[in-house]
């Protein structure tokens, strides 16, 4: 760079022959050069002023965020299960926020294929979640845009996301830092290609993911379907036992054949024995929840089409009235919907339950608990665990008091979403 244009700095120092004045002049020049060369992203929180990232801190940059409506980020189709897709979506939103861009409304996946990507059935975001509501709730934090808002579709910078073990979290952060620089401001769209955002490196704390999740409001049709299921649980429960509570317990029973294969492999790799649970173990631990008022309806949330055990309703102790979709008469309500919507209905039913019991290594269960924890925090609840709190949750794969499940609340101070995304046997309960 030609430094001659800074020669006028001498105007400010009347006598450069003195040592003190020379020091002042050098300091002024250094400050000017710093202002010119230092990338603007260094003013964000979570990045040190010396251009290096604070890897030991939550990567937070949000206090001065202002989305540029004319600059966009585009990501690959979001795939896998409902809650994997929610995490992927949130990670894409937070990446867009880091780049000071608006995320182009991504395509979700209605069907569930893990390896055959070409068979994934796309579904628009606004068919599942309320688009305008999202932008209203997340205003000032993250924003979504429609593809029709792009003015020049040829003004795109395409980036292949790094992969493999050599693509470290440090390299990923450095790549994002480069995308934040002025060099890329000329591009209306940055398009990231390659792997599903769920598999991108995680640079954000739990509370930032939770902020995005709170903006995801189901479209009214899906919410009404969940209303029907909940109404059936209460209605049929009262028919079977007039003394039953109007509330219900939702048990996310992971005993499907695909889960049992997966969890046994996880136990072998991780050397953790508290991942898989049998039907009998789950029933026993639900029975032993300390302080649970009986009789009570039990809604069994399970992927029926992947279930080999057809005896879910048998073996429950007195006072626990179990209900499957078939017993409730809502099988048709679910079957007419694609996989993603079925999962969204079940998620809502579990979320609104009086008591939730799940598996701490299931992403579905973990996000339900995160959502319930956040709702309690929002209304100022201090105590987050135990049967006497507003929305208690438990992990049946972990043994608690009196041979019951362990009380469970999400640790909202975690510096990453790893425990929610991949599971943990270290669950928080304050």
C-alpha cells in the first residue's frame, strides 16, 4: 500500500526531531493503519482484537447485528429427521448472521432417507413453519428471505464447504472470517454447497440456537392436528377412568428397530451403557417417577411403522393408562401426512405434555427438553427439575431416585449444541 498519502500526518506534530514527538507520530500512524487494515468483523464479540478467534469462549457476535436485506446466504437442502433439520436450519441462520446476511428460505425434506439423497422429497419452509412469524419473532437476530427477492441471480459466489478430519473447527472459523471481509460484499448471494448444515462445525452456544428455535412456529394446520391428538388423549382417558387427571405424560419411547441398531453401535463406540432401553425398563422407570399423581394417561410417542414390538399397551402398572395412535383413533390423521409433518405433530404433543419422559441420546427428546426448559426460563421459573415444577422432564435411559428416570433440564450455558445434537449421559438439573 502507498503510504505517501499519510505524509500529511506531519501536520499534527510540530517538531519531529524530539523523541516524544516521534513516538506520538508513530502511534497516530499505527492507529490509522489499524483502522484501514483491520477487518470489520473484529468489532464483533467473540473475536479477539488481534484478528484471532477466542476458541475457548462462546462464539458470540450479535449485539450489533443488522441484516442487509440485499445480501443473502444460500445453503443446501436440509435433510434427515425433523429435529436434525431444525438444528441444521438454526446453524444456517447463525452462519448468515455471522456473515451479516439474510438467509434465503431453505428447502426442508418431507421424507426420511439418510443415504439416498436423490430420493428426498423437498418441502418448503413455509409449509411447516410460519415464515412471517419467524421474521417477526427473530427481528434483529436473524432473518429469512424468499428467493424471489434476489435481484441478480448471476451475482453469486459459490463456496464448497470443507470436509474430512483435516477440516478443523479452526479452519472453518477462518473460512467464515474470510467470507465476512469486504472482498465478498460485491456478491449479492454467497452459496454454500456440499454437506448438510447439520454436519457443519458448531461455533455457537445453546442459548443462540434456542433463540432461533423459539422463532419456529408451526403453521396453523399442523398445530390443529396436534390439538386433535391432545384432545383425544384427555377425552378417552376420562372415558376409561373418571378419576384420571386432565393432564398427561408423554413418553418418547425409542425402541424402534432402526434406533436399537443405532444405539447399540453407539454404546460400543462410546463405551457408555446408558443409551439403549428396553420397553420393560422404560415402563418400570415411568412407574417410579417420584410424586407422579395417578391415575394418569400415558401417550406413547413412537414411529409406528418402524416398530417390531406390537405389545406397547401391555405390562403397564395400575394407574398408568397407555395410549398409542391406534388406540386414540388418530392413525389416519398421521398417515395422510409426510414423515416430517408426522414428526412435527408428535413433537408438539410431547412439548405440551404435563410430564415428558425421553432418551437423552435422542435429538427429538433433547430438543423437546430444551424447548420446555427455555419456556420455564422465559416465565422466570427458578427451579427447573422435579415433579413439582411447571413442565418436568425426565431421561428414562438414566437411573434416578427410587428406580425412576433421572430429572432432566437443558444446560442453557453450554458453549455448543453438541450434547443436544449427539446426546449425553451428563444431564443438568438445577
